[in-house]
C-alpha cells in the first residue's frame, strides 16, 4: 500500500474514531493531541512498508504442506492452492466461523506467551502507551507482529482451510483490535462476558496489580474465563496504563528495546490455569 493510500486509511480511521471516542463515547481528554501520538503514527506508516510479513506468513505453512504432500510447489507459485480435505466441503460461512474460533484461540495463547520471559520485552513496546486510545493499537514491535500472525495463520492453513478465506478474516480482526483500544467506557452490558470490549481490553493494559496478566482474548472472553485470566470488575474502570519498566519513548529506541538487554523486568509469571 503506497503512502497516499495509507494516509487516506489513517484519515478515515481518525474520523471514525473521532466519532466513537469524542461524540458517542464522551472522551475525557480535551486535546486531540496526546503524548506518544507521533510515535504511533510512525508505526502506522513505517511498518506498513515492511513487505516481508505476507511472504513470511506463507513460507512456513507452504513448506509444511509441501513436505506433507498436501500441496505442490506449482500450486503456490501460480496461486492455485485453495486448501484441502473435509473443511472445503463445508459451507463458506461455517469455515469463516471456524477460522474465527481457531484464530482467536491460538491468539489467546500466543498473547499469553508474549507476557513471559524473553518474549515480554517485545510485547512491552505495545504496553508502553500510557495514554491509551485507538491509535495506540498500532504500536506493535515487528517481531511481535510476525510471530503473532504466523502462529495464528499456520494451524488454520495446515488444517486445510482456503488461504483466501483465511486472509479474508484479517480485515475484521484488524479493525476490532483497533476498536478494543478506543478511549471509551463501553462494556456492552449483558454481553461483557460474551465478547471482548474496550473496557475488557483496557483492563489488560492497566498497571493495577489485579489486572496484570488478565484479559488476553482478542474476541471471546470465553478463553480467559476457561483458563483463569478473566478480570472485569463492575465498580470501576481501567486506568493507569503502561509498563513498570523503562521503555524508550522514541520509535527507533522502541524497536531496539528488546535487544538492548536493559530490562528491569524479565516478564510476569504465567498464571495457573
């Protein structure tokens, strides 16, 4: 996507979330500008020009499918590969539902992994936003982004799902991830334990001790409920965002941060569950 198209996307998202956060959500911050905003804009533009991600996402599953003789190199070279096995005999809508469930489930576990040990410094970059809003969602270290997408896409493709159907879910998951960071106190009332909401995910970003290592799911809180990481108090809203260790404020400093070896925190212990 070229610079002009990215600029249009940024402006459209800005208008959409101006409506969500400031008109519908009664956002509390007076100014449109906030600390770290230009760093997030840099992530939005610079990382969008990393052309390796789509290729990386296909290399690993393609290699495994060829090694297992479930596909041929010619199918991938000519873009003719469309999956295999019983899953393709299902209605397309059912395949989409199954992909959402599989991606959300694997995403839950890879998210938990990034909260542990040597993985944490990469994910700490995303958590370093202290003034959380929709634009904060794009502050993701490239290593975090590649591993996350690869770990979610590979199992789905190895099960035989059509790559075009699989990639078709990306737009929804991307927009919903942005929405979850929005500066609104929305928990969807009776659906607060059924589907992830901005309040649900903003608790995940909170530094409050009770909220640490909670609410990893991207779409269904069911996974957090099942594995003991669900946290949604009724009497207060999430606040006090950021990380306890020092993360550089600048874009390039954040890219280098996981490799610098200057961490005060090795990562939280994964919760039992």
